[in-house]
């Protein structure tokens, strides 16, 4: 195959991908509208359904799930990457904190007066 044929095939594949994406967006429009209109009811109903299903499971299933989660956390904390993971989590939490360099709040709370 020549470079020209390869480029034509790549362009036609790109056009097909864009067309398929457009069709997918168009076909999902009713679902997105339904989600926007009934978001609260769907979230509450989903939580209720999950609670009912969880109440129907035997206690042994929760015990197994808890022991599996505990074993995985134990393995992760004993691994050589534990300090790296904990440092990454601490750094992410530090970046989310609204504190300035001196440790004071970045912006005063509404209605409060700052005296320095």
C-alpha cells in the first residue's frame, strides 16, 4: 500500500468515527433529558433499590466482603509502595486545603472580621 492510500483510509476511518459519535450523541439525547428531569428521583430510587438488595444478602456475604477489603488494605500498607501512596494522598489533601502559607484561612467566613 502506498502512503496516499494509507492517508485516505485513515481519513475515512476518522470520518466514520466522527459520524458514529454524532449518532451516539443523538441517540442518547432522550436519556440525558430524562436524567436531567428526574435526577433526584433516580438517585433516591437507586439508593433504595441498593438498600433492599443489600438487606436481602446474607450476613456471610458482608463478612466475606469486609475480610477481603481488609486483606487488600493490609497488603497495600505492607507493600514497599505504601509510603509513596500515603505521601500522594497527603499531597492531594494538602492541595485541596484552602489554607494559605501562614496557616490562616484564605478567605474570611461571611460576616466575620479578621484582626491581625
